């Protein structure tokens, strides 16, 4: 049974009111004090639910990344080429896009149902994952991956909302902890899949590449359905855990202690609610946040989804060797996710992101120029890339939580940007891989990494003190009207709205 909270609001206020230096610089006495409180923290309901979110992201790493090491077998079972299967796999990111939009809007109005959204997300993703290796048509594969994509998007949309509701302004480290489960799952899944893959094709003789196996041979030689079935069983188990959390949430939920949701469609559409009445700047930041995640996924998807195929098709590694390289990438990725939990507690998020994105950009250039034909350089900088790219996704949501009033819609915009980038990248990479050549994938990866660095630089400069602006008269009126309406609804004193107006007019 789930434990009750062990931390009072008084404790939270005491921590919030402590001097910034005491929270920023850990001392030996503070570390000892935190260690002594570990048993107490372990019974905290927030820790329990954040641990469940960690396992949810671990399972997500399994079912999302299982397609990469098994793509060659799936392609041969269907008798198609890379361009055709990449076109069908886009259906996953289409489902991801639609579910993040729907989930973000739903949770903005009804945040207390976040856990049931997570439960249904894993049921849908489990159904899509279980059926993927058994389909014999492209349309069937597309439908099943579309269903899995809906589950993927709902998880991303609801998980971030739950984490921020649990931890509030202190959500940066828990957000990194939640996301640290994903690379662990992605690291394990290729190792699980190796025994079930079809054997490597024989080496070329006299310069002639052997023909791919027939569909019948591919079904006979490959047993990749078993890892898919195992992962789907775990998805159903995790879904049931979140249904239990939803039951507990409905029993203990108190509307007065939760965040305010918009009561009208006009309030829902108003961008000023995301940045203290500064509607124009909020729109600018949201647009660049969307572009940030689009560029990041456009950078990541070509490499992570087609990494194994690139190594095998170019003859750099065999299938088992390529799977080991793939797993090494995710080991580095997972290691940095865990390290970033501690870093995020002490280092400002904009410094973290600046270092990570710069390293990602440099790694992409080295891989495209030197690593494309050198096995040692490719493997080494694949590991370095895993270290630098690991914390960018949760870091972006932590950045949004730092500079914006991060409701479920803000997180939905982040995830929608990621889904748009994934959708476009899947098809573009498959087309380039099939008709231009495998190396074009690395050039696409390099270009998007450089573009991501430019986008983040603009984002960070726009929130610097140099660009601080006062509210315009129109924005002040809009904000005061919203405060007045909220005060009338909640029975609060509405005197703060005129006070704001007078202060802006002075």
C-alpha cells in the first residue's frame, strides 16, 4: 500500500526560504543529514510515484528502441526496403503527435486524471508492441505502430505534468531522475534481441552482394517476436500500477491544493498566462521551445533509429557487434542521465544545456567527417555523443519550468515539437538511406545538431536581463482581468488587480 506524505508544507517553505548559497553549495554536514533522512524520504509518496515514473520511462526505452536493432529483420519479413519501412514507421510519430496534443489539452482542464492517462497509455502501447512482429503487411505494421505512438505520446504528456505537480519548483532533479529510466531500457533491449535475430548474410564474393533473404526465409530464421511479447507484458503491468495511483488520487484529491485550470476557452488560448502577463514574449518562447524539440529529435532520430542498420549495411560491424556498439551508446547515455540528477540539483539548467548541446554539435561533426569510415572513431564518438545528448530532453522541460509557468500545455508543446521532428526525420532518413547512401544520415545528423545550438542560443539570450521588458498597457489590462475573474471564482480578494494596474501606470 502506498505510504502517506512524510514532508509537510512547513518543511517545504523552510527549504524555499533558506539562503540560495545553502541550497547551491553542498557541505559535508548537509550531505550526512540527507543520508540520515533517506529512510524517511523512501516513504514519501512523492518518491514512490517518481520511482514508478522512472520504471515507466524504462519500459518506454524498451518498446520505443526495440525497433532499431530489429529493423533489418522486420524489413526482411515484410519483403520491403528501407524507404518503405521508414514511411510506415512514421505512423508511430503521427500517433505520438496526436496524443500529445489531445493529452495536453485534456490535462490542462482535468489535471487530476493524469494517472489514468498514463495507465491507458501503457495499455495502448502494449497492444501495439505485442502485435508488431506478427503482422505480415505494411499497413498492419503502420496501424500497430500508430497505436503504440498514441501510448508513447500520452506517457510523455502526462508524465511531465505529474512530476511537476509532485515537486513544483524543485522538479529539475526529479525530472532528470524520471527520464533516466529511458536509456537503461534502450541499453538493455538490443542485448535481449541479439539471440533472436536472424543470422548475418554471407560476405560478398567477387564484388557481388548476396541477395536478401526471401520472406519465407526471414520468418523461419528470425524469432524477434519473443522480445516484443516480453516487453508488452511489462507494459501491461506498469499500466495497472498507474490505474492504482489514479484510484488513490481520486480518494485524496483536493481541488483547493492543486493548480488552477482555465475555466473558459479564451483563458485557455491566452498566452499571457504562461509568463506573468507578457503574452508576446510567451508566444516567442513557446515557438522557439517547439523549434528546439523539433531540431533535437531531427538530430537524434536519424542516428539512434538507423545506427545498427548503418553499421551493418556499410560493413563496419556484424549484427551482434553492431548491437554491442548500440548498447554501449545507451550505457553512456544512461550513465550521464544518472549523473545529471546530481548536477541538476546544483548547476543552473541553462549552463547544463549550453555545455551539452555544444558537445553534441562537435560530436556530430566528428562522426560525419572522420567516423563514417573509421570504426574506432565511430565507436568512441558514439559514446561521447551518448554523454552529451543524454540530458537535453529533460533539460528542455526543466528550462521551460524555470522560465515559464509550465502547465500541461507548455509540456505538450515540447512533446509536439519532438513528434514533428521525429515524423519528418524518420521519413527523410529512410529516403536518404535508401537512395542517397547511408553516409547521408550522418550529414543530416550533423546539420541538425548545429541548428539546435543556434536555436538554444536565441532562447537563452531572449530570457537574459538584457531583454527584460515591462508589461505593456494591453497586457496589464489582460492580466488584471484574468486575476479579477479568478478572484471572483475562488472567493479571493480582488484588490490585487487594481494594484497591478496602478503599478504599471506609474
